[in-house]
C-alpha cells in the first residue's frame, strides 16, 4: 500500500516531520522503505527525480526527522542540535553553467537533500517565524505547521481537515 504524504507544514523541514503520522496516538511510519523516502524527496519538490536511498541513509533520515521534531516542539536534547549541525555543515554541490551560459542546479543525492532539510530548519529556527512553529490543536493530530497568518493565531494544521472537523463538532454540540 502506497502511503500518502502530508504537506501542511509550510516548510520542507516541517513537512518532513510529518513522515511519522499520529505521533500522540498510534504512530505510523510514512517512510517504511527506502523507496518511500526517495518518493518523499521527489514529491516535496526538493528534487525532480527520486534519488537512490540506502537503508543506512533512511536510518539517518529518521534520526534527523526526530531531532527536527524535538527542536520544533521545544523538547530537544543536546544531541539534537549536533545531529542538525552535522547535516547542515555538509558541503553541497554548486550550481552549474550550461553551454548557453544558463544556470542549471546541481543534481542532489539523498544525503544532499537531508543537508538541505537541516539548513531549512536552521533558517526557520533562527528566523522571524521561529516562535510561530505550532502543533495542530486537534486532539487526534500531531502535525506541525508554521503559522504565517498576520495575527499569528492559527490553530489547525489545515482548515480543510482538522479545522473543518473542529468547527463541525462545535456546530453539532450547539444543536
């Protein structure tokens, strides 16, 4: 069965934490196989083609994902900072010049993409939206999102799912 991914976080590093679903209830892995992680990279838009992913890279990706989740939720341990820094400090291939003097992005492998996620997380955690990383207010959802709304009071990962269910529940309770 092919797992569907969730894209409500607003940043690739936040969306990556959603590859473990229902954290607070009955957790389920959305990237149980190396091919699933490769597909996540492609569907996330970080790369045009799914990269080759080894079991070892998948294991370190999960380690990075969990460090990011703890950093985003304020429950990090010292080692989490080291995990993110280790990935963010990796050298990435530079852009390429085409024969027509155009710009072509360098192809990125799976480890390069993990480095990109770590850099995105650092940018988020040190930027203007650092205090706007939220967990969905729904009791049966543990997704994170970046609240970019002007007032900064967004409560739901998505108004189409959790927000709509909460509003319907409130409406039914009034009847």
